[in-house]
C-alpha cells in the first residue's frame, strides 16, 4: 500500500513539473520537429549547413530560425537538457510565457555578430559563408536572466 502512495506522489510531482514547464517542453518538441524536417529532407531550408550569407544574397529569415535548428543529435539533446534544467528553476519566478520571451531575446547577441560578419564579407575580408544554428543563445539568455533574478529572489531558492 505504501508503494502505491509513493508512486502517486512521484506521478503527481512529474505532472506538476510538466504543467509548470509546458512552454519549454513545447520548445523541445519544436526542436525535435525541426531536426527531423532538416535531416530527413532533400532541400534543407533551415539547417546550419546552409550558409546565411553567400556573398550574393542574404537569407534574413535564417537568423531567426537558426535558433530552432541543431547540427546533430548530440547538439539537440544537450541543448534540450540545458533548457529544461534552467527552465525548471526559472519558470516558477518569471512565469511560463516570459521564459519563452527571454529565450528568444537570446537571438540579439549572435544577430549583432552576424550582421557585423556580413559587413566583413561584403568587403571580402572573411570567407564567403557563415553558419549559425542551435538554441544555445537562448539558453545563455536564460542563464543570464537567472544571474539577475537570483539575488532578488534568493530566499525562494532554498
């Protein structure tokens, strides 16, 4: 009888965690869908193996969709684990929807670097292709948010 109660407690905790982190679980599901689309299609439309800038034209949408694509399965799994770990800590404080906003704010940092790189490529200073991909930028934005929030809400982490 006691083992049934323990199982119920564990299942309730898992259910509560899933409900609390549903937005990040949906992001991970989106990562998996994009990964399957990229690696199982002949025409690669979001992949990191397609250059963002080829010297002739710029595919601006790839700056925003690159955060959803991953180079290989290990990259996908590592970023998913990192996202779920930090989101389980940060979501109770900032909320389910704000954590997604914070995640996509992480696109700003590499975007500025990519735009600078385009200028160099336009002047033929660097190679003719630039590759970007992965959700590490958004995860780093969440870790940075945690570093800002932690001193304020320190008591709630105990």
